[in-house]
C-alpha cells in the first residue's frame, strides 16, 4: 500500500494525509470543492510547525518532502484512480458515509482497499454500500496522530483476514501503533473509554457544577493526566460532539449539543484548529 487517497480534509483527514506523506506514502487529498482544497497549504504549514515542535527527528527537509508527496483533487474518479487504499474521513453521519462509499465504489480500481475513519459507527453498517465488503474495514486514528499514534483496526464478519492484516501493516508503516479489534464494538476501544468520560464532563458543565477550568484542573491534578476533558473537546473539535449528540435520547446531552452549536460552531469557534473553543489559544 504505497498510494493512499483520503476523503475529507478536515481536522483528522488532513492529519492522516500529512502523517502518511511524512512517512513516504504518495497521498491524494480529496474534498468536495476547490475552495476547501485551497486552504490546504496553510494546513500543511500549521502541521509542519507542530511536527517540528513535537518530534525530535523532524526537520524542515522532511516536512517539505512530505508536502511534495501530497496532491489535492476535487474530482473523485481522479482522486482514487491509483489508490491502493482509500481512507474516508467525512462527517460522522451514517447516511453521508454510506452515500460516499456508493460513489467511491463506482470509480475505484478493483485492487483498492476501503477503510472508514469513523469513531463510532460499525463497519457492518457501511460495508453493504460498497462493492467489496471483503475489502472494507475501519481504521480509526486519534486526533494529533503524530503524538497520539494509535490506529484502531476493526473489521466486520465479512472482512478478509489478509486485508485486515494489510491495513494493520499500513498503519505501522506510517508510524502508528495498530490496535487490532477482534469483534465489532461501537466506539471501538478508545471511544468506549473516552465518550462516557467526556459526557460526564459535559453534564457537570450543563448543570453549572463547576467551571470548565476547575473541572479540567481536578482531572489533571487528581490523575496526573496532561489534559482535562474540555481541553480534549477542543482538540477533538466542536463538530464531533455536536454531531454525536444533536439527536441524542439523553435530554442533557442534546442540550449540550445545542449549546455547542449556538455558542461555538455558529461563531466559528471550533477548537484548537481555529484558535478558540472552550479555551482561547495563541
């Protein structure tokens, strides 16, 4: 798997693109419009600065080489024409993902392996909307992939075991630690642990139990964790908790989603990617 196409150039999609290119892969960045793609050079500059700051072996030459291996396209057929692997990182909505894979199936080469970066949805919910269920699985990356370098690899009952292992091998080749998940599990491993934690923080916030600063401070001091839950929300970005909770059966979490939209998303405060979320960043 030397040629990768990533569908979606949002926070996590752009990180998967850059990480893969940094480790020598040829990458096509696909998004639905040239206007969106025009913002990518600034994103590569931002990510390059983070790599130089956070990775001891990063150099400007390596950053420049990574950028040179990335090509952008808003034409889906063009974007996937040479792909050994396609990773989808579109919004976390089942209908959007299903529709995306229908379109990809119509134009992708027979050799191409398909992977969703969904953080909550099961591969078996999406696989029937592809033309190759045996070559479909999930590869879930955590935010800030160059530091928090896990890749949860989860198939469904019809995933070819050889495809599963090739995906885990690809993850290792781009500097990730593959986490092999043996059965389908909503939330996989990471979000099975993280989502209840973040929901508990959201309810403290909605009930006005303590300030966001004190909630985070409590968690950091008491557990030794480097970040509190609202700092994590800012890294994840506001769109993810909004999409996950806007139709929630839990009234408190639905109210939290509504507040996220009105107080943050509608004002352009999407988290660390925009310099402001629950906190303001330099």
